C-alpha cells in the first residue's frame, strides 16, 4: 500500500480553501495585531483633532462643559486600564480622552492669552511705547513690534499688550522709547472668506492691533518698564545688532539673507530675491524652523562627538554621545534665543530637544515615538499650532522622513574596498538618500502647500537637491560659527564662507524660478478636504503594514477633490478694493491698492492676479465704473457717500455696486441692482459673490469666521482727552 511522504502537508487535498473575504479579514486582523505599541502614536493625532474641532466652531463654547468632558473621558480611560480591560476597549477610550483634552486645552489656552484688542478708531491717535523688536517689512515700509504704554483716548485696561506698527524711515532699534502719531486698527481679518486668519494668529501672539505711522518716529520720555520687558528688549537689541553686523560684513543683499537665517530679521531681504526663493521652492530656508535647528543641533552634536572620540583619555571616561547630546541641547536653545523664538523655531526646538533627550535616556533618537512625544508637547503648549501651515507641514515632513527611515534597508558595507570605488559608492548612496528624502518630504508637504499657499514650485526638487549640500555642509555651519564669534570680532572668515553659500543659493533660486512653468497656481480645495489629506498622510506614516497604502488616495485628496465654482466678484474688507474673475484672471479694480489681499484671493481661487484694462472704464478720484456694463461691478471707495445722481450713475453702469461709505437711501435708478455699503462691510468684512439666475449669492468673511475672541473688534473704552 502506498504511503504518504513524511514531508507531505497535513492538510487534506480536498480541504476547502479560504475565500477572498476570509483572506482579507485575516490579513486585516494580522496587521491590527502587528501594530503593538504604535497605537500610542495616534494619541497626539486625537489631541490635535480635538483642538482643530475647537477652532472650527462658529461660536465660542463655555469652558466648564469641555473640562468636565475631558475629566470624565480621561477618568474612564484610566479606570479601564486599571481594571485590565483589553485594547479593544482602552484604545477607543484613550483616543476619546485625548480628543476631549485637546478641546479643553485649546479653550483654556485661548482664555489664558486673551488680551485687549484695539478698536477701529475714526481719527489718528498719539501713542507712546517701547520698541520690543524689529519685525519683517510690509508692503508700506518697515515694521516694529511695540509694547504700548499710553494711547490717547484709551483706558489702561483697554490698551493692547502689543502692537505691530509700520514706521517711516529706518526702524528704531529694540529698547527705544518712541512716540507716534498713527492710525490704529484691530488685527486684519482674513482677506477673503475661508482664507488664513491673520487675526487669530495675532491673538495668540497677544498682538492687539496694527498702527500706521503718519509722522516720523520721535523719542519719548518713559518710565522704566518691568524687568521682563527690559530683558526681552535687551535680547532683541543684541539680535538686531548682530544682524546689522552681518549685513555690514556681507553687504545688504547677501547679508540680508544671512541675517534672516541667523536672527530672523528679514529687514534687508530684497523683494526680487524673496520672490525667487518662493517660486523655486526654497523659501523654507529663509524662515528659521526645523531645518535650521536640525543643522545647528546636528553640527554641534557631531563636532563634539568627534572631538571626544579624538581624545582617547576623555573617550574612555565619558560617553561621547551623551556629552554631544547635552551640547546639542545647548546649541538648539541658544539658537532659539538668537532667532527671537518665533513659533516655528519653538516647535523645532521642542522636537530637537526630545530627540536629544532620547539619546540621554538611551532611546532611539529618530523614531516615531520620539516624534509623537514632541508633537504632544507642542500641542499641549500651543494648541493653536494645529491650524497653522508651519506645524502641519513640518510634522508631516518629519513623520514622512522617519517612516522612510523605518523601511529603508540597512546599508551593507564591504570590507577592503579600494578608496575610488568606496568614494563612488558613498556618493551614490548620498544622492539616493537625498533624492528620496526630498521626494518624500515634498510629497508629504505638497497638500498643505497647495491648500494654504496655492503655489506649486515645479522645480522645487531640483532646487532643493542643488541647495541641500551647500546649506547643510557650508552655509549653516559657517553662519553658526560666524554668529558665535562675531561679537568678539572674529566671525569674518566664517561669515565670508556663509556669504559664498548664500550667493550660490540665490543663484540656484533665480535660475530655477526663471525656468518655463516654474510656478503653477492651484485653487484651494474646500476647507474640509485638508483634514482628509492630513489623515491620509498620517495613515501612511504611522501604520505598519500594507494597509498604509489606503492613505494614499486620502493624502492626495487636496489635488483631486472637485473645486467650488469660482466667485464672480471679490470685495475686500471695508470696500476699498475689489476684483472680478474674467477668463482665469482676477481683474483688480484698483491696481496697487492693498495688493496683498487681492493677490491672496486670486491665488486661493486659482486665478492669475491682473488689473482691469483702462479702456472701457470711467474712473475718478473716488470711484470707478465700467462703460456699457462691460464688467459686473462698479466701485466707490470715497469715505464720503455719493449723492443721488452719482449713485444712480453707478447703478446704471453695473448690476453690482459697492460703496465704502454708508448709504442713507437708494435712488430709483438703483432698483433691481445690488448695492453694498459701509454697514455691510462693518458687519461682514470681505465678501465673495456668485451671480445666479435668481440673483447674487454672497458669502461673507464674518459668517465663515464666526463669533470668536479673535474676531471681535475692541470695545471703544475711552477716556477724556485730558
């Protein structure tokens, strides 16, 4: 009788094979079991989601229900863990607890930083203040950050904590007491419905308003401020002095870029250089963030570790790796102070500190666990970061790079390889890693760049690959050494090396920005699409296994999601300017007036910024109207309302009329026309309008923004002129 082979399978040949559904179910369960401790990585995601929900609300919620919900959810999670319940119960409870903690934390943070907001005054005011810092220049001149001491007409309790002021001439240095005659306004609202909220960002920086100086800056006689303000001004004065020394060493063009990368002051950057850096995808190098912290901290770490290893006596007695980690921590936080501690630099410093702390605790420095801890710390300290482009892009890029490192195969090093062959292999390996890192980081940040900035730098990969070795090995280390030695007068050689790197970077930026089709403008997707893309990016980075590829179509949602119909008309905040869409171009009624807002709206809607033609328009000192209704809009920007005949003429020229002033009554000639006046803009801010068969459909900024602490204009809490 025939015998079965000893190696034969024990499964009978006629056994039924598992169905496709069973195989899929088994595969999914296997991947879920393989996640292990990676479920903890979703805790900061849930916390951030709770904070994002808070910022998406249209009405400000009371604090006690949020705190109570967070306490109950956290208590339930801890109780389930103590009882030893399975992960199928404790994991959802953990995510719910983090979600409610994010909601409550964002609300508590809002209440903690709340400060007076400047009212919209009709007349200029005189103010006295201390210059805290020199800010980035605006369209209308240099800007400084002020700590107001006195504003004529406002009570002390209604005086903003900080103001951003545009001044005439050379900006005063930090620590200067100044007196200004200026126009005072609250922080600017979004340029269009759903656009980035500058007022919210200013609220969390405690910037209560803006001032536009109408006279030269004069020195004031003020009493000494509190010690905290004196310390801040002293640090900022040292930073600005260092920036000036760098500019004096390298010249305004090269030194301006070097100063921006060292101290954060962008005062001397040329507009054409800034545009080239944006169009080439290199603008991230100018703002101090994760790249700079990584280079400075990494350079200090490897230099000290090499120094310890080169001293055998010391290497046998101390851990060179841990000593280098301590020096790296000192370097990162020193650079944070030197940079003025902007929010992106703060987040990068926290991330770098967590990774150096992991080294001190004998943990893996580059890991998803360390990144999750850093993200949670940042969100606890600054819940508002979740809605900022900088946080979204930096952590998405870092998570993508860490995920790449997790799956990257270990390099096999051959023994006794001739040095020419080894050199070729090392260069090939570095190029492969550099290309993959740039591709992965660019892909991870792409959805956020498109949604927030509406720019796609088509040659960004080429520009970054060419610039990366210059920035990593030449420019940033030389800047760090030069900045450290320049107060002693010894930074010249290092700054010269850094200047050569800056010039090479600018040359690469201008070259790539000048290539055909270097920049593509892409309209923003609906607001709810970006969280879908964010979730897709996180799924691809945090999940272990093949199911991570389910996140790819979600991550690309910003690119393929259908866009809303383009508005026919946009009218800016206050009715001072307007534009209409015509064959893919945003025709601005008043070119050169508040161009930042009109350009921002045009890019957000995927339109090329442009200007109306002179032909076919009748324009005066206070108004502009099309001939024979050649355009959908007539604009009156005068501060005095038009009389009945003037308003009737405007109504006869276009189906939509915008009047900046308040209109008391409409003449008969405006029957059947939509007339928007100053009362509408006071209530709603800027507006987008679509022309439909049944009339005009309008979406106002105030309706999208909601009633939140940062959307309220300061109360006119005044005192007598005496």
